């Protein structure tokens, strides 16, 4: 695992830069993203070392900064804890692209500054494909297959949260004014 990068100015990778797609199926729950036995810490790097440990043991050792998580329906279902999206932030994941998200995971990801896009065509992306995401336009480009997929662009306010690095950073910036 390589950890966070410096592509967006806040230490996080830029989804506009190409990265590897790590593809998962439907109904990946928060315990599969970050097994509950490891949530004794809120340190993103520590949590990243256990990301997908039971589902794809090679993930935490092989993921590189700027890679993407791609999934089917109902990604992030289960508990409402923030540890799962936080582990992906710690792993340096640029964005999560899925056909649909559990509502609480979606919001927790945004609150932590992790871009998430609903993309009905995400099932066409295969493990290992090189992709990038245009957050403003809501477009996912698959360089391996020379294809593009329409996603739901985040509303302007949610994009602001992500660009600032999450809700805490956004709020701090507003208060510091």
C-alpha cells in the first residue's frame, strides 16, 4: 500500500489521473471493506492496511495511490461507521465508482472527502482496467477498453466538500473565512 498522494493539493490523489480499477461485486458491506475486528483505530493508514482483508487479501499490499474501487449495486451497506471510507482514503483510493451505494456510506465518504460516483455502466469495467474520472462532468473513462460511462455528477455543494477534503476541512475553511 502506498498511501495518500498529492494530486489535489490536499494530499489526496486526483481522480482525473488514470489509475487501476479494483472491481468488486454487489452488496459489498462495510465489514467486507474494513473488517470490524480492526476498527479499534481511526488512523487512516492503519485502517488501510486492513482494507478488503477478508474479501481480497492482496488489496492492501497491492493498491497504489490513485487506484479506483469499482463496484456493483449497494456498495457500503451495513453499519454506519466511517471506518470503511476512511480506510479507502488511507489507501490512497482516488474515488469509488459503483452502480449504487448504501446511503450512509455515500454520505460518510463525501464527509471524509472521498469522491463517490453512481455509474450505471460500472459493470462494464473489469478488474485491472485503467480508468479516470471527470468529477465535474460525471464521466468515467476506461482507457483499457476505450469506453466512457455516464455517471451522476455530484451536486456543486457535495463537490465543494470533496474538494476541501471533507466536512471538517470545509467547515474550518468557512469559519476561518
